[in-house]
C-alpha cells in the first residue's frame, strides 16, 4: 500500500485515516494501531512545541529499539524538527560530541543510559530538557507523563521537501562522526521503491531488529510503516528470541546484516523453528561470504535480496534480487547487484575517470536519494 508523502508525518496520518485499527507496531507484548500511533505522535509534537522548539531544531534520542522510538520519530516530524538517534554503543565522550554537534535542545534517554547522561549532563551545551524513558528519574520528567498531558490534535505544521527529517551520525569520511541530513524529499523518493523491492504491503508482518541509530534500523521501520505493514520491533538482536518471533508471529520479511544471519544459523533452535512463513530476507551493510550465504539459502525457505548503500544515500542504491541468487554461481552471489531506479552509478579512479570492469575504484552515485549534506560541514559534503 504505497502512499504519497510530503514529510514523514504523512505516513501515520494517511494510515490512521485509511486503516485506523490496523496494527502498526508490536513490541514487548504491546500492539499499537496506526490511529494510536498517530495520536501519540501528535501528543509528542505538541509537547515539543510547548517546550518552544522551532522548526528544524534537533531532538536527540538515546536508547535501544522500541515502539516508543516511532512515537517520538513521528512526533518530531509533526513538529517539523529533526530526529537524531545516538549510537548507544558509544562511550560517554563520543555521545557528548554527537549531542553537542547536533545542537540538540531536548534529549530523550532510556533508563539503561541514565548513568551515561548523568556523567556528561553538565557538559551538554545546548540540551535544555531531558525526558526519561522507563524508570523514574529524580531530575528528569518521565516520557509517559510528559506525552500524556499534551493535546492529541495534529499541529499540521507546513514542511518543505528540503527540510531535514532525520540526522544520522556516520563515519562516512575520515575523522569524527558527521551528521548526515536526510530530507523529506529523500524519503519521499525512496519509500515507494523500498515498498516495492522489499515486498512490503499492508498487514505484512515484518521484523525491525537493527538499531534505530542506523539507516537499516530506523529506515527499515519507516519503510514498513509507509507500506502499512505490521512491524515487530526487537529491543536488540538475540538469536533465540528472533527465531521465536519468526515462528510465533509468522514473519514474512526482515532485514539482517551478515553477522545476524551467521548468529541465527549458529543458534541451536534454528532447525526446530518453523520458518515456513518467511518470504524474503534482505541483507547488506557488510560483505557476506559465499559459503555463509549458501548455508542460509539452504536453511531459510525464502528468497534473498542483497542491498548496498550508505547512510548518505538514504540506504540502498543497488540490489541483487532473489532470482539472481544461484548457489552454483559464486561470482553472482558476491555481487551487490544493479542500480535501483533513479540511481546512476560509476566506478572511477583517483582521476575521476571510469574504470574498466574488474578494476577496484571509488563508487560515484547520483540520485534523488543523496542526502542534503553533512550538518555544518559544507567542505565534507
């Protein structure tokens, strides 16, 4: 079910209008309908606006994956602010750098990371409010209380195609992590392609198991919601738990990195798990050994699709479709496929000239999905 959007907030608006009671998110025993997600996002947006947040201001998030992340994401979108999800694997000084570099004004933090933020609180230059997920905190307001006292009316602020929607931090060039600004136009172009390529549609049960600070986590979740799918959100990747979810929820589509595929194959439960519901495993973000891929193709009774992309390209720019996954053709298995619609690709040398087939060079990409730029780094852009 592909829908046209001007900004990310239109995803929850459209589905709340057309299929309000359909399940959008499943997490920790909770099921959230599209209508409930839309209302929660409006409350978050009104809370942000009440805090004095201006258009395109940055809002930071530090926690593992949950349904609450998407309430926050779409609330930020409705306020025409910018979502910055921080890598929770980083040490305190690196987290401090990202939050300060983003100039985040409001920080939402999960209880697991209270000690980290307490350690750096006095050094945060721009954060003027902290909201806590989960357990109570003596100094910070709880997310549930903060959200629930806001009105559920949609603020419906105007947005532009060039407005930044999400800012992911990446080490795409050298040095400290840089904020890649992904715009409304980037997502509006990419989402229909993802919906079609990844067999996402209304009601399809899919798995969201990569972290939200990664384009493969938040981006995959956004794609599933855009399609009207039922998105099962795993807090983190635990192989035995993932296999249980696949069997119990009859999952059809999921995105994994090669290491996750390896861990699932190594899990003792994999051969006893009912995997018959699976239709497609999309994989990428790192090279995959041919032997591992062939082993996975022998265990998981579904199609496989490799994708290659970057944070800076709003995700995938190439794909190797299921029909090109021939276990007897190792050369093709090691390919990342062909360019997505609207993507121009070249392999160039240091002089910028095209290289012949088989030569190693730099990948040059031109596409409507290229980021708006690196935040405050025009030369790096």
